[in-house]
C-alpha cells in the first residue's frame, strides 16, 4: 500500500500506517523531520520545485529525479507501507505515487490506476512533467500522460488530506 500526505502530516501518517519507507519529493533545502521509526536508509529525499517547465532559479522535474523515484520504489520490500509526501500532498507526491503504482504493476492499465488515484483523492493534481518523464522512462507510450489528463485537475486546496493508493 502507498500512502500519500502533506509534509505537515508526515509523522502522523507514518505512525498510523506503520510505514517502513518514506519518499520525500519536495523543494531542495526543505527540512524534513523523519519519524524515528523509519531507518535513514529507508528514506529518499528527491529535491525539485513543483513546476512543469524550466524557470530561472528553480529546479524542474528531470529524468534523474524519476530514476531516483523508480529505483527507490523498486527496492521497497513492500512488507510495510510506503509513505510518499511533498509539501502540500497535492502534486509531486501524487505524481510519485502514481509513478510507483505504474512501475510496480507493469501489466496494470494506466487509466485504471489514474481513476483509483482520483477516487482516493479528489484534490490530487499530479505534476504533469514528472508523469511525462516517468511515462517515457517506463515505456508507457503516452498512456500515463493521457490517463492523468483524463482525470483532470483536482479540487482546489491549500493542502491535501492523507490517502492511500492500492497497488493492485
């Protein structure tokens, strides 16, 4: 199971779910207090801004960020849940959870995963550039991008509420 949350609810979510691994997709330099129950080797911090095109002074999602996310999620042993978070739990984390679900289930329909994401979170608005880069890395031939476009932008919110995305 993958759980998604904002930074403000990271400790609560890890504690409630018994998660053993945490993926932080957040701005470089943002302090992330890792809950004590998560071993440092079970945490990955991937730093980039929540933008969908290059902008001066900001770090946009890139192929190396996707490779780091894919590598970490593929190494996750799945004995305990994975928590994925960004600052607000709306864009980078929802894209990363979607990417992980697609990577860990290569035969599962991208649109079905996207619909499950929308059902789990009406607020989710996955970062389109991150999804496009993962689509290419996973050889999904545009299907991930199309599936996320089909669910549309989520409801406006300053912060998401924690939710879960099943892998099957």
